[in-house]
C-alpha cells in the first residue's frame, strides 16, 4: 500500500487537464505510442469536438515501483458535483493553471473543495510553451490564493511534455500513501458508475478498507441493493481484470445490476451481513434546472423514452419523468444540472438517436407555502409553471439563491456591473487577486444565473470573465405566474414564473416574439399575456383578407354591408372551429432572449 498514490487534476475549463493526462500516460508507458491519440481520456465524440471533459475518467499508471491512480475531472461549473466525488476518492490534487489565462473561477471553486477534503495540493503552471504565456503573473496569482512559496510551483507543458517527469516525481514525493487496513471489513466508495451491456452496472470505486474478489456477495449501504460480484479490475484506461482489489486501490466492480439507480454514486459498498459505518460524503445530486422535452410526432413517444433511458444509464445526474400537455401532447419533464448539461443531453439525443424534441422554457424549482387547507404551513415544491397553485391559496413563494463568484480582469469591472444590473443580484464584495485581476461576489437568484448570464458575462468581458456558483438557500420573493393565451386558449408551454415587477416587460416581449413567428390564419388571432384574469399585454395577428365586394359595381350600399356581415359571420364560425397551429420554432424563439 505504501507504493500507491491516488491523485486528481483540478482546473478551470480548457486549462489543459486532458492533455497533461495524455503526456503522463505516454511517459509512464501505460499506452503504447502507436495507440496514442489526443485527449485519450475523453471518450465521447462530443467531448473531443467541444474540447471539454464531461465525464470524469480514472486511469492506473505504473511509474518506477509506484502505482499512480489518476482521475481526470471536468472543469465546467455544471459538473462541479463530479469533481467533489473524485476529490473524496484521492489523497492529492494537481492544481493546474493556464499560463495564458491565469487563475479563473472554477480553479478557485475546485481548490476550496480540495482544501476541505484535506488533500495535498501540488501547484502547476501549464502551457509555458505558448508565446503569450505569462508564467510570472500566473505564479503570483497562485501564491496569492494558496499561500505557497514560488519554488514549490512547477512549470510544465502538457503539449510538449516539458517537466512532466518532474511532476510525476513530485506526486510520488508529496502525495501521502492511502491509509486503510486490508484486515477490516470491506468499505468502498462509489465515485462514478457506468452501464455495460454484458457486465451490468460497473461501479468505479476507491477501496478504503478490506478486499473484494469476484463472486463475493455485496450490498449498497444507502439503498440496500444486493448483488454478486461478476469481476473486479483496474482502468488501464481500458478495463483490465484482476483477482482482487485491496485497501487503497482504485478500480471497478462489475455488479451485474441492470440499473444505475440501484448503484448510486457516493454510496458505500460492503460485503453482505457486515456492520460498518458508511463513508462520509454521500449526497444525492439534485437537478437545478427543469425543462420539458416533447417529440415532434406523437408516434415517437416510446422511441424517445427508450433514448432517454439509455442516456440516463451513464448519467446519474439526469432525471426524467412522463408528463402531458394540451398543446404539445405527451412528453417528458427532465431535470439537469445547468444549461450546458441540457445542451449536451439535447446534442446526444440528436446525434445518437436522431431526435429533435420541442423544448419548453427551462425553469428552476420553487417552493410555495400554502395559506390554508390541510397543508397549511407546509412548503410544496413547484417544478414547472403548470403546477403553480391558485394565487388565493399562496401565503409565500420562495426561490433558490446562489452564491455567485465572478473572476475577471479588473478593467472590465464597469461592464460586468452593468450586466449584473439587469439581474436581481445583491452585490457583496470585491477582492483583488493582484493589480490586474479581481473576484466579485454576489447573492443572486438561480433563475437569473441559468438563463443567459454566462454568455452575457463573456460578451461584456471579451471572453475573459469566468463564473462559478453554488446554491445557498431559498428566499421569499414576490413571484407571479405569467400565462400566455393564443386565440383565448391558454398554452401551458409558454407559461413561466416571473418576478411581479418584470411581468409586464416579459409578457410584452413574448407576445411580440410570437406575433413574428406564428403564421397568419383566415381569422384574426389575439395573443395575450395575463396574470390570472388580468390581461397585461396584447398583440393581434391580422387575418388574411379577401375582398368580397370586388364583384359589386354600383347598386345600394346595403348590398355591400350585407356581404361584409356575411363574411364576418363566416370568420367567427371559423374561429370557433379552427385551432391555431404553433410551429415548433416558436417555442425555441421565446426561450432566446
């Protein structure tokens, strides 16, 4: 056990984690030169195209007489939970900072988590081979946040391999070996899980105590699922079978289970009928944003359900359940960690299954305190505007607030404050990392963060600002349900929950947008935004007009009136029979601000 080192690489998105991992695999001879390709640990096509890591990936390397277990983690704010789980499975972390960009928001968020887990932190400046690298400035920023000495910071280049061997030496020297006893009963932490067609659910585990072999009976401590172990082994990075896994090691257990639900991430595995304390750090991942997906054709409903189930097998954070809607038919309400997560699920549906769903407005989870009835003083959760209770029954509405940190060059302070003025954020504090970079802290409603804030900040700061947020608490706010009526029929897919003071401007924006995208009919269509029974904004789509009096020449005016009256009656009749068809692009255009 003294020769094992478990560590992960933490950094902001696009700071070179996967490239550095490639060089380590190459230099330790884990992968043959001919099989080497860029971003080897990023297994999805989507990850390679976007240049981001979505799923963390463990790998085992041999260096001299040591066994090094590396976990490559994602850098985007939406996947912060993935990072926290990988930190719980290791003893050390390589803190990677891009020499061209310096310390950014996610670097800080991940660093604070690593410090909380008492990990040994090795500071590294990456991409020193680039012409615009500012190594000295990056070092100053690291010293500012970590309080280390300058000589402790390594300068490496993941691309050329410069100083990567020194980094491996430092990992062996600084990262403590895992503590744990082989004689004790088994305790293994599940830090990830994946579905395999032949072996069932593969639990990616870190063994803290005891040993595990194939054919032993195991139990998940939180949801009491039991199963027989089919095989155990390591990641090289492909699965490599072994006889057993012992305390301190990282590997996989093939459980034979048919659903990832039964093998929850963060749970503790132990052998059947043993009494042990579960490992700390288990929390169920909570989706932050909900949106509904509807198939364009009703016949595709079952096909889409199968597709979502397949995606869920390898993504424990994604949840969905069936729902139906008058305007859109049958579909699914899906929960995501954030808008990037939503985008990735949407891209995967499109690529892997050829499905282009209609997506309703993403919304966050609200809590409503009811004023009367048997549920008095009880808070209920509201996942979509259609579940919103009658306003007379509501005593108070609570919405989720987040602690938001924005890291940016100080020259963009004015532009960032201007962006934040359009949200309901409360300014807390500004700290300066050095003379050129700062951290601005806000308390902000989650709704304002998930809509467009990331893109707005990037635009305002020429792409230099980065943000990180975590949910803090629920706070009361005066919120109302905004309904959209098309031809006097309420369309649930356009409903949304908005602050009372923004209801008018939001209602006006939606009806104006709809006027542009809904095609004209043979009758006039009223588009209305309403709070309850009160209409607050209206636009009208004019009807196609046929000139029925063109054929008249001369004669009395009453003949013209008679024909116009006849036409009016016909239009009224059509209006009662005809339903307005809403094109799918109307739903998407309303989402985009």
